[in-house]
C-alpha cells in the first residue's frame, strides 16, 4: 500500500489526513489549540502548539490506519497565511506568532505605503498594504520590540515553521510567500526593492520554492515524534486558499470556487498574470507552477447567516433539534417559501466593514426596503441573497480584470446548502458544482506531495485522478433575469450610503 499525507494547519486546530492514492481517506485526526489575545484587536498563537498538534495528529492517523511508515510516499503542508514566526540563530522561537487576523499594524501599513509608494507596492506585491499581511507585523516588532528583533535570525510563516521542525530546512513556497507583502509576485521571488525600502534583511527570509517541489526530508527526530519514516519527502505545500484550490481541482483557466464560510471568497485560477490596480482583490502565485490566482474576499458571508440564526431563529433551532437536523436545514426550508427579491427587500452584508470591492472598514450592514408586510422569513432569505450578491461583486471585479469564469465550485458551510448553491448558479449564470471530498486543503497538499514525489506528473493530473465532483446545479433560466434585476439595484445602494457610513463611524 502507498499513501500521501496532508497536514492542514488552521487557526483553530491542525487536521492531518492520510490518503490512499485514489484520494479516499485512510485516516483523519484534528487537534485544537488556543488563540491568545493580549489586547483588543491582537491575535497570537504559540508555534509550539502547532508542532505538537502535527505530531499528535500524524501519530494518530498512522495508528488508525495501520499503515507502515515507509508506505507514506510524501507529505504536504497547508497553512493559515500571513503569520509571523521569528527564530533566533539556534532556531528557538523568540515570541508568540502574530497571526493573520491581528489588527495592530495600521500605522505600519501607512508606513509601508509611504516608503514603497501605493502604486509601486501593488505593481510588485499585487496587493495594497494590509494589516493582515506579514510585512507590517515585521515592522511592528522592529518598532515596538527592537531588542527582540535584534536577536532574530529567521522569519517564517506558520506552516514553514512546522516544515523547519520536520526537516531542519528554512523554506517557503510561492503561494504562502505571496501573502507576506515581500514577494515580487509577477517574478515569483523576493523583492529586493521592497525589502530595501522597508529595511528588512533578505537573509532573514527562507528559500522560495514552487509548491510541488521537495523542500526537505523528515529528520530522525521528527520521525520519532510523528510515527513517520526518516527521509520522507516534504514538499512546499501551499497557503490555505491555494491548497483548497488544488483540493477542488481549481487548477485550470476558467475554473473558480466560491467559499461561503465565516467570510466569503471567490477564487479563480489564471495562467495570465492579472493585478487589480485598485487593490480590490488579491493576486497571489498559486500552487500550480507558472500560474496565479485572483481572490476576492467579503468579510461577513456565513457570518451574516450565523448572526441572523443566533439572534432571530430560536424557533428553527428548537424545531431542528427535535428533528435531529442542523438549524440551517430548517432555515433553508423557510427561505425557500419566499420569492426571489424577497418582495423588494435587500440586505447589505457589511457587518464587519468590507474588503471586496469597497475596501471600506466603516460600512455596515443594512436591510433596504423593509416594510410592514415583511416577515422573519423574508429577512432570512434577504440575508442569503445579499451574501450571494456580495460574492457576485467579487466575480465582476475578476471579469473586469480579464479573468474568465466558466465553471464554479461551491465550498465551505454555505456550499452544503442546495438553496444557496442554486442562488449562486442563478446569480452567476453558470453551473455550480461541489466536490465529493470534504478534505479541501489537506487533499490539495497531498496531491502536491504526489507531484513532488513522482506519483503524478503534474498538479492537473493529480487533480484529474483524485478529485470527483457531484452533479452540477445548473442555472434556472427564468430565475437568471430576476436575480440580475435585484443585483443591479443592490450595486447602487453602497455608493448611495458611502458618505453616510463615514458620518456613522464618527457618532
């Protein structure tokens, strides 16, 4: 027997999955760990927790499956992006990692924009300066913890710290490195210009590989801790969204996926580099060598429906418990009773401000058109439709950039809702599919491990062999113009409210 191991290092926990070479799961294990918030808006994690979870989950899947260590042909790692891990010259962690959702670096983002120039920064790194990215975190430590920064010999991303602990190698790969704001994304290498202007020593950074390349092999010490074999190859792997793209087969032009999780993502593959000069969407190197992905992010997709459920759907929660069903199943049935457009009621899903396409931290959610005839079920469906329109906003930016979308996959919790999938198909006017496997990022990096170790000749071949799709939900012809009419009105609401949002923020 032969296997591939996929490690998915998330924010709440690490999930390790052992796959057979046909893509079926031999064993899976998740171990959670804490998030530390020493101040409001700060978010940190202990890198030791990540590695302990990797060791624990790897041992568990090997024990569950009964696989021999030598049967594991390769290891891939997916990881939460943007986190800052700092090591001293002996490889010891200097401080807890400042992770992706930390918001302390607004001043540093202004500094980056000023030093590099707003247009030049987007030309090189394909993105505006953002608090989530790694570069601003590095500047924050330089400024606020200079004695600690003096001791820093290595800067790594979360998954690359795990790689170092497994292999002893300081390495990263292009998809995750794209989120540091230090990579020349068109050239797929560190930017000497950005590093020089920000005063960051290039020697602190790891060597950059393509995602399927072998970056090192398991050490004897790591083998003993994980239950795997010494010398097992570890490939570059990918950042979480790039790994999910491989795990859904989004590895050819014309293919995209929509994730409705807490946030919403529209992610499209492209072999033609495309950068939005307005910075409304992210362009990163993707896990397929020589290609990129473009990604729009909305901040309160599934979060909008969870907010509505928690505050207004106690009846549905009670009924669902009696039926042994998920509350969202009952909520879907309620929303199905309401017509498209919710009898002239629209919802703006800006509970947390917005990224794509507005880049506006001050905008907030709103119901528009509320009247005495509307019921709770109308509001419920309006929330679901509003989230879909926000995802459509992202697709419109991608199309404006010349990125084609012919084939759409639905992922995340929202992707499991037939009603939400049909809304997506009708609003995007294209088929919407789901993949049979629920292992997304872990399967994606397992495929990359297969490519790096010669099991597959290319990422595309690995996806063709391992990824199976469920039947597509096709657009319903009569629904398409109905959604289009409502969406065009939806697009007019934010510009009408933009200035009032600023006033609201000052109240």
